[in-house]
C-alpha cells in the first residue's frame, strides 16, 4: 500500500513504524517525513529571499530610496515565508486544535504555489517600487532644472 508508494519515491519508512505493523502508525511516520520536507522548503524559500536582499545590498554602492525599500520588502517577505513553518509547529503541539484551517492548509496542495505566488508578488512589487521612485526622482530633478533656467 502506502509504504510501497513511499519506497518508490525513495522515502524510507522509519523502522519503529514497521516493527509495530500498524498501518496508521506507518502512514503517520511517512506523513511526518513529508511534513519535515515541506517545512524546510518554506524556511529555504524565505532564506533565499533574505540572501538575495543581502547580496543586492552588498553588491551596489549607491542605492536609491526605492532600492532600500526593495531590500526591506524582500527581507520582510523572506521572514514571513520562513516563519510560516513555525505556525505549523505551534499548531502541532496543540492536539485539540488539530482540525484548524492552518492544518488543512499544510495538508493541501497550495503549499508550493504559495511560494511561487509570493515570489511573483515580490518581483512585481519590486519593479513597481523602483520605477515609482525613479519617476519621482526624475520629476523632481526636471522641475528643479526648469526652475534654474
């Protein structure tokens, strides 16, 4: 059954779950392995954004106001993605609230698209933010140039 499918994907069922022979315990052990992978995925996705922000900060000497805001946006969204994993860990400790909407989210197929949509949102907001600040600087400099003529 389930352990055969997990083995085909290269996931080994922990030996403690195999010894008991209980299928529910075996399924729970397999689910715990995949949960760990998904939680690491969120942490890795958040840390990747934070790394991109720090590399951008280190790689450019003169930054505009929009670029500073862009760096801040990347760090905040990266922290948000990384902290999503703590939401599951805190819910796991409270067994009475096991059927909460967040636990349904962590068992759904929307976990991976959340990161993709978040990255897309960061890219869109990044470009809008930098272009807005560039337009503001350009309009300010052009009005100053007209005033000096």
